[in-house]
C-alpha cells in the first residue's frame, strides 16, 4: 500500500514538472532524478545527471511521451468564399506568321478576256480543288460603240461556267457612246459544289445582232473570287 502511494506521488510530481517545463520551453527535454527505496523522488533536474546516494536509483524520462495513434478524419469544412480576381498577365510574344494559303482571287484591268458575239467569251478563270465555294464576280462594262447611223446600244449577259449544275445569267443594257449609261457594273454571286478539281470561269456574251468589228463592248476591269465554305446550299426561287 505504501509503494502504490509513493508511485502515485511520483507520477503526479512528474506531470507537474512536465507541465511547468512545457510552459517554459516548446522543445522536448529530458528529466533526471534519484528515486529512494521508499519511493521518494529527489534531485529532479534538466541540467544534467545528478549524483545519487547508495540507496537511490538514477531515473530519466522525457517531457513528451510516445506518439499516439492517428485520429479519425474530421468532417469537411465549408467551402471558402471566392478570392479576388488576380491581375491581368503580361501580353505574350507575337507568334510567327503562318504560311500563305492558296489564292482564289483573280483581278483583271484593261486585259480582261473578250466578250463573245452569239457565243460565250471567257473573261476570267480559276482552277479550284474539290470542295464547296461561293463564287463572286464584279465586272465593269464599257460600251465604246459609236458607229454612224447604227443602233449602238448593247445588251450584255454574263454567267459562271461550272462543270455541272444550274448557271444563273444576268443581263445589262448599255447606251451607245457617248451616253448616260455607256458604263455599268455587273455582279454575280453563286454557290457551287465541286466533286473534283475543276476550272470555273466568268463568261459574257453580247446578244445584239452586230458584226464582230462593231462589237464595241469591253470589260474594263473585273475581279473573280471563289470563297471556300463549309457546305454550299443551292436555293432557286422562281417568282
């Protein structure tokens, strides 16, 4: 009974010293002391090993005990609020220039193809790979016909010449030269699907019954563009 009481007293003393030392220092320390035969703890110190008597036993212990088992994972906390937006980053360096794609535009000025009489004359042509395109052409027509005692008015029709499919035709009338309307613009727009590579052209013809030497009508300038599109859809509206 006496021994049990003495060990309890020692444990209480150790706990008290451990708590005091823990307040004084956050570092783990080793304690030294001398335990008498009657269970009394003497000469407790952290400075070094004490000199114990003949009937005393030198003892040591650490301030921090062995690590206990890991506890269970706690419940997830609530999501925090969104933080403020960060500053805009610096502009990156300019990328290298890409390679030029194929040109699907042709322009003529003063050297366009001749307009036909009673047959289509080719003004401009493009060689295109297979695909879907929107064809666009803008022509400036000029009538120079000024023949004595003749009707110098001219009627010009133009169209796209494509391998297959519907070909819309537009016609325009020009006064003789000099005249208020001896110059005029004519434009064409049409979607087309090419199953394989092909040549597409802009063609024009004069429908008046005149001699070739008295034609008088020329394409002063023009441009022809084939715009590649995803899918060409043809819709014909008949009034």
